[in-house]
């Protein structure tokens, strides 16, 4: 069943066509990746689905009673609730039902004539509460928040104190908990580290509803989607499969289109040449042939499909001005603290010429801090580092703060490279898609993607032979990421990078450093090699865990049996002593009744004191006996279990 169906959908803004005559279906349970370069209309399509925009032409049909969840619907700006309370607002119906159940319970406890009716109502409401997830909604909310990167201490923070990234993650948690039939996710991994992204992947993989996700994260798309739609050149193409499968089929489709177009053009030329010959002959039957051939030409032209043009790609090339020695960077026991908080300690590693080393770790572990220490923006609190001979550093800052406010795009480059004339500067800017009047844009007005491209151009022109890159793909669309990958792959220098883009890492990495509070863990190879090493370590740890309990269980069982035997002995001896004391007390009581004792005050006092002492000893033994029996029962139950 199609939840969303578009027929000949067209959208334009003030005469500028975003896409034209596109058609597609999104069926129940499908997980669709929506890809395309920036500006091709992906977010516009989302807003058409949510009803925020009306199409210029064509039809968009949403199945009846479909609940659509879109990230912007759950913005948390202005809320003063705690993180956990804001997340729980998704379950307002369950919370109201829970309140009603508590109210009914109090009324039942108070008694009254309608008590039986209340009990029946309580049972009915409790079944509804349970079937709709009432018993687990709080744990599900907490699990989603922790999975997306919050820790327990942050769940009580008021929403108005959250950073933009934290607010985005909270909105994401609410969306995932909303029980929508169709989730519209626009760049959901933007503020997530790899661990949180993997949690989101697992969530979506198990999600039974439909999903349309806009993402430039190719690894993520391969993991969570089973269908891909691409907006390009105002058209939409789709096929079954994730991103990698789609790109394979796309190349085959484009190649077939090119061949068919070339064959059709050749056929038209052949037929036109035949017509020209027939015209030369000028006989009546030749005109009949001419008319017949022209009909064929017209038919071919009517069905002629011009091959799709790829959008002009960013063209990047890093050329070092000099070669480094074999040792590019040596780091010795670096440490960094912010107040009483330890960011990292004992960080030691070596980077050699030609390495493409990626630094991984969860958000907040200090990856950006480490890079900023290496470019001397921050001071380390311990340890040291040194770059090798002839090393010229080029730094890409993920915050894009190395652009000068108030400058034009043209001046941003030209002011640093006065040796170039305007034509040369414009040529370089054109490589990064700044053309015509784009070069006079103010840097402050650029999009994140445009700023990232401008920073990459500055990096390209620096002539650096050691690139330190902090999340260089964050604001780039897929074509720009691929251009950057090709440039780095062919770079005759050294790269040290921080990234959450696993596709990017996997394609380029020669070694991976995992940063922890205690130091660096190194893995040689790609991201897949790194994951395999982690899984191997986990498997080994699990094996140790599985084998260790066998020894421990045996040891615990023997210790338990030994304690049971000791307790039984104590209980047996205690019971014998209690009986013995009971006999002695009985004899003394009997003696007190005899005339020889009852008439002698001193003997009465002596016998009474003995009875009192024996009774106290007996009471203490009885108390111990009860404890021993309770412990014996506990151990026996554990053994039986």
C-alpha cells in the first residue's frame, strides 16, 4: 500500500523550477533514501509532503490516517522542561491514562457502592494502558536519549540550557518515539557521533513504519535504506537498494542512455544522408522514399532522450610546495584538562609521511581539542609534540571560523594571494562553483556548504604538505564529498583527520586512532578493519566472560555447599544446646519448689540468678538459630535455582 503517491509533481518558486513532472510512491514499510546535490529540492519535497507547501502542478496524495513525523514538528525551543520531561511529552495520552488509573485506584480504596464498576473500568483501562506501551514508555524515552548521546546527568537539564546540537538530538528522540507511520528525516546524523549514529541505524533497521531520509552520509544510507530516490536536473530517478546499489544502477542507466542517444543520433544522420541522395535524384518515387524516411526521423527525434548531465562538480587538488621527511609528527604523553575535568591523558602516537590517520571517538572526548593543540590554538597541560622537517600545516576548522567577516568571496582569496591576478582568482573560485556575481557575495551570507568550499579552496592554495582536517565533510553534499575524497586519495602528503563520515574514513584511512580519556588506541587499515578489530576484541572479551563464570560458578557452588554444611552443623549444635539449657532451667525451677530451697533466701537468690543467666544464654542461641535457619533457606533456594 502506498502511503505517499506523487503524480507529475512540479514545484517552482517565482518562475524558477525546482523539479518538474516527477512521480513516485512510498509504500508501507519502505525505507527510502532521498539524495541529490544541495539545492535540488529535497527539503522542498519534504515540505510538500507535510503540507507546508502546495505544489505548482501535479498531485501529491497521502494515505488516509497516516501519521507523519517530521523533525521540525518537534522543535524544543523555549521549553523549560527537563530533557527527560520534554521527551515524555510525546506520551501525553499515556500519561493522562496513567493519571486516571491512579485516580480510580484511590476511589476503589475509599470503597463505596460503585466499587465493582470501578474495578471493571480499572481493568479495561489497564489493558489499554499496557497494550499501548504504558509499562515501558519511560524506559523507552530514556533509552532513546541515552542512545542519541545524552548521559544520565544531562536528562535533568532544562531545555532552554541546551546547545543547538543537544536540542537537535532531543527533537530527534521525540520524533523517533512519536509512533508515526512515516518518518521524514532531514540530515539526522548531522549532530551525532559514530556511536549515536549506530544506535539510530539499529533503531531505524527495526522500525516497521516507512522512512524517507535526506542524508549525505553514504554509509548510513547503505545501512538503513532499501530504496533510493535521486533529485537531479529537475528530474527524479529511483531504484530498489541502498546508496551504493543505486549508484551502480545509475551508472548503468546513464551508460545505456548515452549509447541509445548516440545510436539514435547516428541513425538520424544516416537517414538524413539517404534523404539528401533521394533529393539529388529528384524522381517521383524518390519523394515517396523521402517522406517515409522523414517520418522515421521525426519518430526517433520525438523519443530521443538527451543523456542526463552531471551537475558541475567541485574540482579540488592539493599540491604540496615541498616534501616532508619520513617522520611528520611525534606526540608524547599529551594531556588536557578543563578545570577539574580530564579531557584526555597519556596521548602518544606517531604519524609518518603518506599516512592518512583518522582520529575517532565519541563527542566530547577531545578530538577537536587535540587538533587545536597541534595547530597551537590551545596549550596542552602535559606532554609534548613535534613536527618533522619541512612540514607545512594546512588546517580545516569545522567551525569555519578562519573566514573573515565582512569580506567578499573574491577578497577572501585575493587578499591572501596578492601574486594572483583577478582572472586567476576567479578561475580558482569557479573550480569551487563560485561563478559570476557569486564572487561578490559577502562571506557572512554564505551557506554552510559554500563556506566549507571556500575554506577548502584556501587550504588547496596553501601548498600544505600536512593536512589537519576537522570534520571536513560536515557541510558538503555527496558530489563535493566525492571530489574531496579523490583529492585526498591523490594527495602526495600526509593527512590527520577527525571525521564521523564512515564512508569517507573507509575510503581513505590507512590507520585509525581511537581517542579515550586514557590515551590512544591504534588500528592499521580502513574503518572496516577498525570495526573488525573492535568486534574481535568484543568477541574475545565475551569468550573470557563466558569461560570465567564456569570457574566462578564452580567456586561459588563449592563455597555455598561448604557454608550450608557449616550452618547445618551450627543449627544442630545450637538445638542440642538449647535443649540442654532448657533441661537445666527446668531442674532449677523444680528445685525452687522444694522446701529446702524455698525456705532459704540465699539459695533462692542463687537459683534465680542461675535461671536468669541460662535464660539469657538460651535467648541469644534462639536468635542465632533463627538467623542460621534464614541464611540456610536463602542458600538452599539459590542452589535449587
